[in-house]
C-alpha cells in the first residue's frame, strides 16, 4: 500500500497563492498518473488536475490558467501551484492516482480556505 500525505494548505485572501505538496511512500509513484482532487462542504469530490508519468497535464475548466500541477518522481512528490485563488476554490484538497488505484490510500487532505 502507498500512503499519501498532503500539506501546504491554509487561509489566503482572494487573489493569493498557495503551493500544495503530496508525499507518497512506497514504490511505483513514478509510473502512475497522479492527480489532485478537492471536496468542498456539501459537494462531491472532484478532479482538479492530473499529470501523467511523463508530465502531460489536464485541468478542470474551473482552474485552467490559474493552477499548475507538477511532480518530482525522484522525490515521490506531487505539487499543485495555485494562483489567483477565488473563494470557490475553498475545499479540502487530496492527491491520489487517476484513475484510482486500490494500492493508494487516501490521505487526510489539506484544507484550503480563500476568504477576506
């Protein structure tokens, strides 16, 4: 099993930036497509961005042009740079594979709150 630990969330004003990190323990990180998901209060978890093992990326329409997903396979770490944050970006952010894999356990996520 691979454990995932997200970090980097916090409280930020609209228009601000945050950089999230996701550390994966265990083998195989470098060969799977990884993704960031988020879940806002009262809403279903949604896919935010994904990155293949060779760096091809995809983004949800709501974050295109504002968020950038990246990975460092040598460090087993996934990143999400979030710029021009909006109140509607407020959610708990999680990382995991895409599609989901039984080998990868959901972490606790990291809370992002965008508010003035």
